[in-house]
């Protein structure tokens, strides 16, 4: 039934105590984004059979290693067909962007999609 709220704690390795370190929010966010990011990609192009539409997601900071990319959600934008395949292409290092592509199930002209993706470069 009790709640504990703790703030301003710093864990130390070993027995030596160092001064308390408090980093600015923006710096802490950038350091976290090296390990994980969730972002929207927009792809648009000719999705006739055998063709794909693609778009680039630029990471706000360089990822620490090649991330594992996962499609979370797909939203169609004026498209007639749901994509049959969505994929990712990483070029690097440095890992500062990813190409996201989608291929429609059948021919039908130009298609647009918005994909919510996660990029995970955990240890």
C-alpha cells in the first residue's frame, strides 16, 4: 500500500564515490536514441508487380551499431493495395539512416504508405 519515490540516485561501481552527475535532458535523450528509436517512414512510388516504393528514415543521432528494424504499423495513403512486403536496408557504418521499402500485392500504379517502425541497437 506504500509508494516510494526516489530521485537523484547515482550508482557507483567499486568503492570510490564520484560527484553527482546530472546531464541535460537533450543530451540524455541523444544518448538513449543511440540504442532505440521509434519513427514513421513514408514511402511512395510505382508499385506495379516487381517494383517497390521506398523512403529514408534519418536517425537524430548515429546508432551505436546496426539496429534491428521492425515494422509496427502500416497506414495506407491513397493506396489501392496493402503491401505484401516491407523491408529495411541499412548501409553503414555509420548507422545514421535506413531505407524502408514496400511492395504491393498486385499491380495498380502509384502507392503511398506510412510505416511506424522501431530501430533497436541494444547491447
